[in-house]
C-alpha cells in the first residue's frame, strides 16, 4: 500500500515511477480494488517468482493455492508438527525470507532492462528484505542511486527470535543486513524508534518517513446509522496481540448496562488467530461478534467511518524475545486517523503509536494490563455515541497525508 500511494503521487513532485513486481506471487490477501490508485499509463514490469508457500500448504494438508498465513505465526489452531517443520525450513533454507528465490532471476532480468531503459533512482521496499538484496546487486553493478525503504526491522524484529535458525543462518542474516544498511545511498524507516535502532546498528543516519493515509480514500464518506456501537479491528490479529483485558472490560460493561450489551458489535476482519475467537467466547461476547475473513479496501473505509471505536494493537512482550515494539506502527493507525473516529491503542505508553495518538488527539493509549482504563475509555465513547452516533473527531492529522509523505520521499530522491 505504501508503494501504491507513493506511485499515485510521485508525478506531482516531478518523478515518473516504474514498478517492478512479481508475476505470480502468493499473498495472504490480494485486493484488486487498490489498483485504482495506479496512475494512467504507469509502466509495470513483471517476472515470475518461485515461492515455497504451495509446498508448505501441502505439508500442512491444505490446498496448494490456499492463501498463506503471515510469517506462519497466525494459526488456525494448535501448533502442529507440520507447522513447526514449515517454520524450520523457512528459517534455514529461505534467507532472508520466502521470496529469496526471486533475487537471482530479478537481478538477471533487471540488469538487462536497466541497460536498455535507464532510471535515475531505485527504491527497494521491505520486508520482504529480499527486495533490498535485488537493489543491492543492481546498485553495486550499475551505480544507480538507491533508497532502501524499511517498513519493519530485519534481525531486530520481535518474531525473528521465533524462527528456529542455525548459527550459520543467523550469521547470514546479519551479514546481508549490514551490506544493505552500509551500501544504500539512503535508508528510510517508518518509525522514529526504529530509525534510532537502525542508526545504532549501522552507524549511519536513517531517514524517518512514516506510513500515512490518503484523503481521497475518505472523500464523500460519512458515518451511516447502523444502530450498533461498533468496535472494529481490520487486519492480521495474532495471538501476541490478543487483548484479554479488553474482552474482560467489555464483558463487565455488558453485565452492568443492558443497552450496551444490546448495542455492542465487535467487528473483526482479516486473518485472526484461533486464540482470539476463544477469548471472545470465554467472556460471553460471541453473540456480539461479526467476523469477515476479507474486506476489500473500497469497502473498508466506509466500515472504518461507521466504527464507534477503532482498535490498534501492538504486540505484547514475550519471554525470551527482544521487545522493540515501541517502534511498531501498524499501518492501520493512519487509516483510523483518516476515518476521524476514536482510536483505542493497546500497547506501551512510550511507544511511537501512543505519541501519534496523543499529538493528533485521535484517541487513547492503554497498556495490556490496564483493564479499568480501557473500560473507562469505552464507557466514555459509548456515552458520546448514544448522544451523537454520527459524530466525527476534529483531529490534527494533515502531517500524515500520503501526498505530503510522497513529497518527503521525492525530496530525498532529489538530494540523491
């Protein structure tokens, strides 16, 4: 989505984008409604990609072409032997990630393409960090200025420790990461905390350009009268973000207020871990649950505007794992800002998302153990919803408009 939005606006700042993409990639979700953002006549080149997901699906008794789960960490249920085997193979044979098989064919294709059709700069976007390795080789061979744009850390990502890697595999990850960080003309990261982490890791300056929202996505959208106090979460929902305290707070509010119980709707969409459904049912909230495996973007924005409260969840600390999630900024926070409805962030108070919510006046941040604070916030928002169910916030969000962010990225390209 980040690259699609930059592609939409690059021409406004004097840059003509050329997109290189896999021809037959497997994704957790594929939403063709996003293609409307591609400007007329933009050049798109594609080559086939070889990925292991079909093999992993067969290992786990699924159909070869079934949608893949994100990083193999969102599970249907349990922790099967086949799941663990797939994780081990992924960790040790596909470095840096499951798209590694696309690196060599891409370099071979683009080496010839760029000699015939030169470009002024390359932006690689990861994860998957394999994309940075494609750009690394092309930059080293052809001397084309290169911006390495990171959405997430590489070896410092929290779930990195969950991969059962050999010592050799870990060393390979670290070596490749350092090559990218030290060779790129410019490195971009989407959160301030992670910029600091990458600077410490690489000894170089790292540019901060966050995710954002597109005003155009909300043009003409107004809240609809649904008759429900909707608490929504759209996107991957793993066990490491399961807010048991929130479900408990909602259970208590339902018990204390019959009208709240009658009006409450918990709207989830996307890949949801089995533990989340189990926790909701345990608190007696199953009757309030509305679940959709998928919502297209052109429908999603209306659903966000219809929500009374939007959830943004930051991964919990896990024993034995490094915790750098102060810098984790789920992209959905910016779409929530665009919808101008209250946001309940559950995560660390000193995190980047908490700072964004505070500076924009868009909602409230609670940590996972703060049941009473969650309950109080929901209760206040419910009272506001009862008085005016169509109310929208007047928050300060223009700095996160994608057109402004594209201007920043274009300025970086101009410097190079």
